[in-house]
C-alpha cells in the first residue's frame, strides 16, 4: 500500500483512535506476521501474567504459543503495527545497513525483523512478555535474519538503548512522554518513529500516513541553548538562544529570528532576511560565511 509523508504542522491524519478498527466479539487467532484488525490500544491493559519471569532467556516460551490481538502486556495491550506502516516508518527513518534499530515493546518482532530483512540493519527488540520474545526469535529464524536481530526480555524503562541510531515504538501517549527525556538525551540526529502517538509538546518533524494507520517521526535535536558569539562575514554580535525541543528563540540580543535545529543541522533567519544554515559541532556552529561559538551554556 502507498503512504504519504507530511511535514509537521500539516497533520491531516484522522485522530489516532479513529484509525483503529475494533475486534469482533469472537476473534480468530491471527497469523503473527499478517496485517491485523486492531482494537483501541488506549484501553488500559489488565495485569500481565507471565509464564516465565526468570531463567535462561534462550529457553523462553514454547512453539505452541500464539499471541492474541488485545492480550495483556505490562503497560499496554498487544496490537501489532500494520506491515504497510512498518515499511513506511523504516523508510522515513532512512534505515541503512549501518544503523542499529531498537524497537521498544517489540511484540512478535515484526519491526525489528523488517529492519534487518528489508533494510539490512542490525536490530534489537525489547519485550516484557517472555512468550512473545520466544515467538519473535522463532519469527526471526523463519525470516532468515536471526544473525542480525536480537530480542531481549526486559522492561523498556530499565533497558539501556542509547546506542541505537533509530528507535521505533507503538506505545501510548503517557508512555511516550515517560520516555521523552531519555530520547532527547540520545545522540543528536538519532531518529525516532512512533506508530499512532506523539510526544506532547515535542512536535514531530514529519507525519506518516498509510491506508492502515499513521505515525510520527522526530530527529533528536542538538542542544544549542546558551549565549553565542557570532561572526557573519565582517559583522560580530552576541545572542542568547533559548530552546524548546527543535525550536530556537532569541532570549536576548542579536539580530536573529526563526531558529530551528534538525538533528545537528541548524537554521536561522536574520532580521535583514539573510538565511544562515550550518552544522552544530559541540560548542560551535559552522556555516558558509559564518561561525558561532558558545560562550555560556543555557540553563
């Protein structure tokens, strides 16, 4: 199925709850890698009863286990991401063989498997339910990518995934917000993709829509808050920059407006209309014909 990428600020997709189809009263056990009919994931999940909480992770679950859409999880019910959106999310994130993709709440493993099988990346899924972990490992074996994909049984809030270059998720708005500070501390330029739900005031850089669902994409912005000394041609001036996520503001001094950070890229418009584009390199910003040095870090 085709998909459309929209810039942030043109959110034409229907509300997340309207994108999701309710299950019938008597659902059939699905093919774990088939495109699903899906219930409303905003329903609070009942407590998860795990068949195995400890022991050898290579012996989790058994080959008779089949997941049910809507089954209880630690924080959410299980609703798989449609295959069309999986492809769109990984495409918008520009996943390459050099990437390390981590899927938080990986379920049957379809996103991590697709990242390895279709995009050549190394990937990892983090999933709390040990039966789902075992299922995902079997699915990776069937897909022929078990050498490129790992699945960990663990809590996404206690697992270190900061070495990922791409993070994917299908959680809930409250869980996205709980993860937000951790994501913002990751290396600038790290790509974040979420099925259905946003990050509150952190506006997405792009919106993704397919025939089945929608998602959102962010680049982790470099931190450029603080006082900077600019040299633009023969002109010199100092500017105090404030920052809220990827948006920049001039807190004090300096002829700048309309600042924005995109990963490690930065863009300003001067009061005279001149465009300044450059790259953040630690405490320096460098562009064609201009350079800025941070002389005090923002609070």
